[in-house]
C-alpha cells in the first residue's frame, strides 16, 4: 500500500504549500491568542503529562518541533529545561512563536524557532533526541518524505511523537457550533481550510493506521497509535474544543 500512496502523493498540487502558508499567515494572530490561552489553561499540564510518558530519559533533551506554529511546545517543554528548535513554513508563525518564547522568559539559546520545511530538513543526521509535531501532517503534500526526514534527523533510540486528526473527514465540523476552537474564524477562512483538505491525498487515508504502516515500512520500531489521546486532553467543551478526534502516533528509531 505504501508504494501506491507514494505515487499518488507525487501528483499533489504544486502550489499547495503556498496555499497552506497563506492560510496560516491569515490565522497567525488569532492562533497566537488561542495557544497562549491554552498554555495558561489546565490543558498545558495534561499535554505535558502525556508527553513525558513518551520521552526518552534525560533532563535536557534536544527536541525538534515540526510545524511549531506560535510556540506552544516551545513553552511547555522549554519550561521543563529541554532544548527545543521549532520550525514552521509560515514566517508570520515564526514571528509569533518568537514573541511567545520571549513572553515566557525562556532562554533563546536553548529554545528557538526558525523557518523551515517539514519535508526537507536542513539538520544533520542523528541530531535530535525527539521529533514532535501537532496538527501538521494533515497539511503535507508529501508526508512519506516528511516521515523519512524526521527519522533521519533522530539519534539512534530517538522517538517521534506526532499528534494529528482526520480533519478532512470531519470538514463539516468547521462550521459546527460545537467547533469552539474555530468559532472566531470567519467563514471565508473556514472555506479556504476546507479546500486545502480536499486537495491533499492524505485526507483520503485511514489514519492513524496508515501512519503506522508507513512508519514501519521506512524503518521505525515500536510504532504505536493512541486514538483516545484527544479525549484525555480536550475534556471540557471550551474555547479549545474541536469535535474531530485527535490521535497520537509514537515511533522509535532503532538503537542499532
């Protein structure tokens, strides 16, 4: 199955990354406010508790946050003493992430962000202990290449932690009254997001089963999925709530 889907991904629209960047540029300011509020909420401690269970041993891990947005993981994990590099395709997100890091007084030598492409990383092989990502994979035109890159930059024994959801299959939820996290977004932006969903082959796949299969095919070990993850974080129907069920994918690079 992996090879067939690889061929399909090669046919993705050439301008999809430009469209994704344009969409997130428009959302950067509101997204900053939402993530800041989430850092200040009980959700942050829930995220941290879940993530800690999957991290390798070590008080100061070297972590890559792929698709860092406005710096949520930079703050949550940076406050724990980890070294974090966040990358994002959208320059405005990088600006806002820098503001978030500064707002919380984190050491910019240890916690930093820069523009980067999740499918074509510039970091050397075996550089990071952890690669983490949230709500990014659904936007990628070539997710298999991305997964390969994320594995490449991991040290032996390093771990991948990927949080995502099948947002395209719940695209009707964008304008649902239950979708409180998107309640302040105007309908034009929701329509733009809906269009992006349906331009991408990954939107048609059964996830996270597909992710597990691909990760095993490219050489990851101890691959597991957790489809109940989101239910443990987003318990309240508050400003962060989205009806789409978030899952977690965990994988480890071989020690050998």
